[in-house]
């Protein structure tokens, strides 16, 4: 079957929109004489989150803390892991942190250091999700599991009516599934949605299993030398569950919400309107005026800017935002933003409820008349 492509002339404006927007963003960097890569803000967060992770680890493993303190530190570990993921690992996967190839590769492997495969995540996220956002059958983020119906084109089952209840429980398990099942499944099947991956080289396979073993060593084996099994497992579960919930919520609310679009290809395997327009209408921003959210999420609340320019480091997104908004308005492209994290989360669960009830795409369009900016 032929690969899906984007028809840049599909709506008469698609090609111009993407071209004009790209030109304006390039002019911004040229005029201000700044690099598109990370600056001191990203590097300071990298040091902060990595330093925090190391400090928490050594306190938990070698310190004499109470059970209650251990639980709180494990929650902090999960939040720190998520923060490092948002601000460093995610940008490293998109290769927008630094132009120095060796340093970029080292940052790339920080994901493996924490137990997840950077190579597989780059294919799953940077290639498939970022190209075919919300496209049924192509975007792994909405095709990951039949247990949660995230697309109106996904087959509906009776148990989906309860997904608004059990989805949160599954979100807690994201990190576990990622580290202990998902990566191994991809290594065995070498497939992400319709993409058949090439077999990893012997070196890549060696690094994959080395980092998996190293994660098990420092996260489980070393602590077990100093603490009871139940204490170690409890802390490990709390840390990964915390990270899993935060990661799931942040990535889901940007694409699965009321009024979300799920554009599919026509009979010629083309998606109308152009790639840039597609990224805007399938994505939403949230809480872009909240300083802490902007800092902690590594620009992932500026999801539209990120999807349009994944090669640009997240610290630049607030400055690109007015350019993107103005260009969208000029070309009549629907730009959606939620004013707060809570409003985006509410809309996400409302969409899960509607999808769980078996709503079709047409029915969702009728029920989800959402304005471009949601209070």
C-alpha cells in the first residue's frame, strides 16, 4: 500500500500557509541573530532535573528515611523524571538541543539511561506521530491500545463506555508499559503502525539490552541490596506511576479533546490541506500564560508551535507564538488554545466520554462546537 502524503494544494491555501509561516519564523531568527537550538534556559533545566534525580536517588537508596518520606521522595522522583523527559529527552529526540553531534547523541541516550529506548521513541514519536498526527491507523499515540478509544474511526466496544473511569488507571501504567513491554514488543515486531522498521544493527541491539539491564541494575538491584523487597518495589511503582500519569496527561490533552480533528486520507492516499495546516488543526495549546507550566513542561503546552517546528528548541516557542497565531488568522486556519491545564484536562475527559459512548466523527463535530480559545 502506498504511503500517505499531504496534498499541499488541497484547499487552495495549504501550500501558501506553510510556506509563509516557515518564512516568517526564519526571519525572526535571522533578524534577532539567535540560534534555533537550546540556550542557557534549557541547559539550566537539564542540570536542575538531572541533579535532582541523582540527589533523590542517593537519598532513597543510601539515606535513612521514614516510609512516608520515601513515598514523597518517590513521587518527587516521578515528577523529576517527567520534567527531565519534557525538557531534555524529548528535545534530544527531536535533535534540537545542540548542533554538536556528539553532545546531541549523549543527550539522546539519556532516555535509554532512564529505561526507555530513544531509537524506538524517535520512530514512534518524532517520525510517525509528528507526521501523521491524529491520523487513524498511522498515529501510534491514538492506536496504542484498543482498550481506550481515542478516535471516532476506532472500533467501538461496550467496555469503552467506562473508559472515562479506567483511563486514568491506565495512564499510571504508561511508564511501566513503555519500559517493560512496549520497547521489547517493537524490537520483536519491528513495526510502528504501518511503518516497517529496519532491523537494528548489532551495536544498536547491544546498546538496547545494555541500557535495559543497567536500568534494572540501578533502579532495582542496587536498592535491593540495602532495603526490603516490598519497600524497593513500592518506591519504584510510585515513581513510575507518577511519571506515567503526568506524561500521559500532558501528551493526550494536546490532541484528544473536544473539537479534535482526525483527518484521514482520500482514495488516492492523500490528506488535503497541507502538512502545516494539518498540524495546527489536530493540535491544541494550553496554559501558555502560566510561567510554571511553561518552565516545567519544556514548551509542550505550546504544542502547535512544537508540531510545526519540532527542530526548534522549546525555549523559543513563546516568541514564535504570536507569529503562528497571526498567520493562522490570516489564512483562516483554526488555532485552538485552552487557557488553563484544568480546562484542557476537562475537555480531554469529556472527549473520552463521547468517544466511549460510540460517537462517530460527524456526531462529535455536532456536539463539540468549541471556540478557538477555550476558557
